[in-house]
C-alpha cells in the first residue's frame, strides 16, 4: 500500500466532546418537549447523521412512532420534523461552546501526524452554523484541522453518503482514496468511510457508541473497560470497520504500519 496522505476525523465523540454529549442532551430535551421521552439507545443509534435526518430516523423508530401517533393522532409530517429540528438547533447552539474541548491525545496525535507529512481533514453531522462555534472553541484549545466540511457543503447529503470525504480529498489534494483514512466514533462514520472507498477506523474510548462521560469511564476497572471496548468494537466491525483503535494515541502507529 502507498503512503497515507490524509486522515479525516469526525468531530464530536472523536476529536472533541468525550462521549458525544452535546447532541444527546439537545435531542432528549426536544423529544421531551414534544411529549415523548426517548431512551439513550434510541437517541444514539442514528448518531453521526445530519441532525435533521437523525430526528427523522428517530421518529420512524417503532416505539417513538407509536407514541407519536397516540399523542398527535397523525403520521409525522415534514413540518413536524422541521419543528423538532428548529428547537433542536436552538438548544444545541446554546450549549455547543461547552462541548468543544479536544479529547485526550488529540493535540499530540495531530502534531505527530503532521510531522509525518499527513494532512488533517474532517467531516461532521453538525451544520456550518454549529461548526462556527465548535471550530472556534477547538482552535482556542489548540485543535485546528486543515479542512472541515459539514453536510451544508454537499447539498445536505450527510453521512452515510461519502461526499464530505470527497470534498476533503479535493481540498487536501489527495491523489487516491487508498491513501486516505477516516476516523470516527459511530456506525455512520464507518459507513461514510466505506462508501468513499477509504480505510475506516473506529475509535473506542469517548465514542458516542460507548456513550460514557470521561469520569464514568475512568471509574471502571481494567476488566470493565475491556468489556466496554469489546462491545463497541463488535458494533464497528459489523459496520465494516477496517481497523479499531482504543484511543487516538494509537493512531500514529497504525498510520505508520499502513504507509
């Protein structure tokens, strides 16, 4: 295999916001506002998608769909989805600045990758408006990729479509998909990478799929941590992940092996 030219990271749950809690908090509040209390599993299952698509996916889940029909007496309309999304956006924009702290090992890993001549791209399920806040706060904390694209830049065709990755490849002038690695923390991330024909890597600690705060995770014994990681690894492998790493500290070595 040729040299790895670029690593394309996801944002929340991968490089910032340990456990991916900003959107979770906003989704829960929005559904509660509309009289439906979602479970954590329901909230996290579509994670990584464009946020409006995420809401639409949740509304089509069997239990939530049934509760909606019981409460409102009609099928979900596009207007309903817009109403939920409007409130979601408002809630998320109000808290995003508190959830842009780089995760452990991000700054050191990005520095190492750049020293290796690897470019740093990124994709997200957030919109440009949301990313203005996240990129600003992350930059203040020392993390700034060479490129980032949201679903806004690709006609709102977010993950699992591959178009945001292609945008990164274009701007970073990558010569081939074989030299690109996508790193993420959700099934949507893995699929985005697979659909783009690049290598897909799942990160375990602090992932949305694991759904734990840093404090909760650190309280676990070594055995419990191994069990949590194994559970998430299975999810990534089933989605088609080429590689799975425990945290971003393991990435430079993997990139060296692949180059």
